[in-house]
């Protein structure tokens, strides 16, 4: 009888330990997915700002602005787009 009670207690203890570990793993997975999504959003933002930089520079050059000034203005717009300004 003692062996049966011990076995039941051990089984319950291992079950709780397994469930606790599983919830920690799920939480870590959700955190990792959230960080990955944030990184992907930042990359997309940088790509769109980079394309805007190229468009601004080309437009200013086409308008007759000297390249030195066109680059400077486009760079300022790029930094503003990224929120660095």
C-alpha cells in the first residue's frame, strides 16, 4: 500500500513539474515571436526610409540642386523618417 501511495504522489509531482516547465517554454516562445515581429517591422521601416532617401536625392538632383546639398537634405529626411532627428 505504501508503494502505491508513493507512486501516486510521485506521479502527481512529476506532472506538476512538467506542466510548469511547459508554461515557461510557451512564454519564452511568445516573447521570441514578439521580438522577431518587432525586428521585422523595424527592417521594413528602414527599407521604406531608405527608398525615400533615394527618391528625395534623385528628385532634388533632377530639380537642379547641387549633389552636395541634395545628399544633405535627403539624409536629414532619412533620419527624420527613422525618428533619429
